[in-house]
C-alpha cells in the first residue's frame, strides 16, 4: 500500500461543493488549485499506509467539527484567491 494524505480528496470535494455557492470566484484550474493548496496547507495532514489507518482517518474526517474546519478554511481561501487571482 502507498502512503497518501487522505485530506486531498476531501478538500477537493468540499471546494467543488463550495463553488456551487461561490460563483463570484474564478473556477479556472489555477484558481481552483490555489484554493485547494491553501486549504491543505492550513490543515494537519492525515497520512495513512494501511487499510485500518484509512478507516480510522476517514471516520475522523467525517465528523461535523472537522468538516466545518475544512469549510471555514476553504472559504478564506476563496476570498484570498478572489482578491489575488494568479491566472493569466
């Protein structure tokens, strides 16, 4: 099994959900990746290298408080990217 940060998929999912509400922010690949990267950099990585580790981590990540933290950080990222887009 490979080692991976299980937060990546969760953050991508949250950002996609938030884009449905945040139509005021550019959704080009550069801006979207900037939002995802900012959000991931503000969170403690959740690495796993076994099936048991993946299950335990996914249970933790499905808690309301944890998801709310991701949403709050992602919303800040949306605001930052809106103010300072890097796309061409």
